[in-house]
């Protein structure tokens, strides 16, 4: 219990970011919904169209809606310029505001439609103008119903805002996603408690405002509005107190190794005098586009991922030839700077429990063509959509009885529990040795190499002082050191934080900054 409270007390900056994002999204949702509701109350066609659109938005999973705004904003840079943010607050704000739209709009339209016709006729009879009737008659009568919709929208938005972590916006989703990745249930529980608590407090305050409007008690309404305003001001104070605008933003994909390497880079830059921020949990395609467009400054990526996913290449050259072509392609297409290899490879490979593989007589991927048809294969959320999997499947003629997606850490649990027989594992993962797994041979070379490399955004790559701070990392980390660091955050007992794992990795690699 003490550890949960300690973790909760350390979530102040995440809570502040969550409050600001949620409140801004709800405010934007209100600003969109109320004019639409007024228009819809005067036109049945508009009512059907607006409610239909808002309902359609609600059918899109929140995670997908958040992710869709990245390419949309990226394409809008042609109109608004390169300074238009594509990650973080803006896409999260737009997506969540659309998500908040339906309950506010529906309640506002319903309230307008159910106003007593006699009251409207009386207002017209005394000569009120349209705006006078709206302000003095319709708005006060509809306000309690609209507030009920705002309460529903607030709870939905606060919950959905935890997913904004995936597009680089700090929120209470950060500890939840990090905890799920490392099976640190204290982090997960702390994030859930904070998010649920915030939703309950917001609902209670908005309920106070609703009661004040319904009972015409202005003091009650003003008290609720004042408490909401104080909460937002407190969040602003926490979020922006001492914050440096000139920060180096380091991106990380959604698995342990990326979190650790991002902190390793961040710690070196902090010691060199830079202010540092992190954008965690990004998908592969989003992360690469983010660094190439300057939405983030630094990313650790993998040669095979860039080769197949970004360059859409299907050939498999030597390690040095691949890196040389990637450096040239990054420079030509976006100006992204490749600092160099970190020194280890984190390849995809098909893994099985050693005892199960020996019992079935499976040593290579080719053996699965004849012996894997009754098996279940598991992979991370993007594995089965990647070109590498398609190449391996087609090269060896693989067919499985079932295919299942898991979060990266849970793939290994799936092997232990029997929910998967084979997984698309990462070769630098410490759990391969800890769980006594075997990586099946790939004699056809269907998987490309996956050397870890450091990418810098075009402008960031021109900072010679920053480059000098990071060059000692090139070639310094071997796969054994990376496996040890990964295991230190993934194991069930004696876990360490990503920051501590990064410090230990720096010490083992001999790249500690004096």
C-alpha cells in the first residue's frame, strides 16, 4: 500500500497534463456542440446530420481516432507550415473533443426539442428577439440537461485521455502503459486510481454546477465553477512551473528496451546541460515519421524496421551495406541524421520453449511448415502486419491453427501458460534466457538484421555539442548488456525503474559521464 501511495504522489506532472488535456477537450467539445445544437433545433435535417456524425465518431475506437490525427496533421503542414504540431497535445485535443461531442450534442438537442411550446409562444408573444429568447428562456431551461451531457462527456474524456500516451502526450496513461509493459502492477494501479479519482472529482464538481442550474441557486453554480477553475489553474501551475521551452524530446516505442535507451540518452544529455522530455509508447511508423519531421528530436530505431517498413525493401543485403543505404536514404528523403549503431542487434525471431521445441523435433523455422499447423503463434500488436512476417511466412510456407496478438511482455507469459506455442520474440529480450527459450534458426535469411541505431531530427543533427555528448554510445552496448537491462525491468521480482536500468546499462557499457 505504501508503494502505491508513493507512486501516486509522484504522478503530479502526469495528473496536471491529464487535467489540462481533458478540460481543454471538454471545453472544445462544448464550443462545438452548443452552436450545432442551436442550429439543429431549427432544422431536422441538420439535427439528423450532426447527431449521425457524432454517433459515427463514437463507433471509432478512441485509440484509432487518436492515431488518425497524426497523418491528418502531417498532411496539413503543407497548408499551415512545418511548425504545426503532429504529436502530443494538439492531435489528442482534437480527437478527444470529437469524442466528447456526442453526449453534449445529444442532450442539448433533446433539451431544445422538449421545451414547452407554450413557453416559446409566450416569449414570442412579449416580443422577444431570437437571441433574447435563446438567452433568457431556452438556455436556462435547457442548462440542467446540457450539464448532464457534459458530465457524461467528462467521464468519457478523462478515461479516453489515458490513451493519448500512444501519440506522445503525457497523461495518466504513462504509468499504465509502462506498468503493463513491465508487469509492474503498482504503476498500473496507481495510474488507474488517479484516472478514476479524477473522473469522480470532475463528475462531482460538474454535478454541483448542474444542481445549481436546476434549482436556480447561483451560489452553488458559482462554487462548482470556481472549484473547476481552481483545479485547472493548479494544473497549469504544475505543468509550466520551471518548464524549459527549449527541450530535446526523445521518442520511444512501446516496449521496455526503448524506454531504457531513451532514458540512457536523456541522462547523458541532461549531464551535458540539456533540458529533456520523453514521448513514450509510439508505434513504429509514427515514431519514424515523428523524428524525420522534427516532431521529436531523437529516436532509437532498428535497421530492419526502416529497411522493410519505411524503405519498402524486400532484399536482404549485408549489415554494412544495409546501414549505408539507410544513411543515404534518410539524408536524401528527410535530412534525418543517423548517428550510428549502438552495438547490438534486436532482431525479430520465432521463439519456443526449449523443452517443447526439442520434444517436437523443431530447431529451425522450416520445421514449423510441417509441424506447426496445429500450433498457435503469438506476436506483438503490429507483428503480423509487418513485411518481415509476410516474408518469413511466404519463404517457409508457414500455416498455423491460430494467430494471437499480445502486448510485448505478455507474449512470454502466453508461452508459459500454453496460450501460444510460438511467438515473434525480440532477440535482445532478457526473458529469452530467463524463460529458457530457443530462437529457431532462419537458414533462408528471411528476417533482415535489426541493428539498433540512433536517429536525430534534421535540425537536431546539426547540434555538434549534442552529437559529441552521444557519440560515446556508438558501438558501446553489446547484446548481453541490453538483455540484462531489459530483464531488470521485466522480471517479476526485484524490478528496477527505467531510469535505474539506464544508469546500470551506462555503467556496464563504460559510458558513464564523469
